[in-house]
């Protein structure tokens, strides 16, 4: 049971470089999410996709773009990385919103130098 | 917008002692309420949730939480701590409506639980 798979697990970027974080789920979930986790800040929602073909901004969307490629895949792109984007990124999925359990990937540790 | 307050960023208990992790939310309409646990270098996993019905909710690993509307609280408890309970715990809320708010899970800042042998 793979669940939610994120790649890569670790990444180091230089300021201004771009990269895409990949996420795939095999649970036939409609909704997918990208969160960032910073020490003492909890998790903050970057973007979410309530269903295939839709994406919406969360609490901290600036500097990020997302693509819901199909029902399984939801990618997060940093076009021009900044040190403030150093964080641990988590992808998650759920059947839908409204009280549903989120299933999380194991995270991507990103450092921007 | 929803907000969640977890009292205490670090809590230490002795093995076998009561675990009490506090969570308060700010919303005029009671939201959906969740507790998630994160073990080192892992993603989060759901401990328990309250959506409707009985206000005392039982979860995995012997944890339970009680929704108290009058206190806007959803505190997490476990009668007897085990070494394996050492982790970070997050309270979270989401709106009850069917709009965008229902997808936006708002997390507290987390409470790191240490269990002393």
C-alpha cells in the first residue's frame, strides 16, 4: 500500500533556481493538498485541489505554483527559490473536504541557500 | 478564519503518567476537530477526529479527546503514557460548510511530547 508518495525526499537549491516537487496518491482520492512545515509554525496550507481540474490558494501561496496533472498527481513548483522557502513540504490527499481524514506523504526536506 | 491554539510547545510526562495536551479553537460555529501525530522524520497520521455525535472521541493508541463547546476546547488525553508516545501532536480544525473552508485544515503550532522513563 503506497498511499501518498512524494519525490524527492531531500533537495538543496541555490537562490533563484527552480524545481518541482512531485506527489502521487493511489487511493482514488478527489482532493489533494500541499503544506509546508516550519519549526514552531505548525503546518500551513500552500495550495489545494478539491477535485481534478481545480486548484485554489491556501494560506501561503506566494512564490509557488501547482498543477493537478490528473486525479493521482499534484505537483508543486518553485519558479525562483528563495531562502524563505527552506522548509519541509508535505503532500496530502483525502476523499473530499469537510471532516475527511488526510493521508500524508513522508515529506520533502528543501534547503535554499 | 479559523484559528487553533495549543497550550505548551513542549510537554514532559513520566512513563505511566497521564498525558494531557490542550487545544482551543476560535469559531462561533463548532468546526470539525482533529488530532494528528507526527513521529520523527515522518508525515502526520490521524489520531482521532470529531465531526458529530458523541463528544468523547476515542482514537488509536489509547488516546481520546473530548469536545466541549462551552469551552471551545478539544483536549487530548491518554491515561498512561508509554515511551512510544513521544512525538509531536497537532490539533487541527476545518469548517463545517461545503465550500472552500471545508478543505482548508488549520493546524495548531504543535506540542512536542517527551516521555521520561
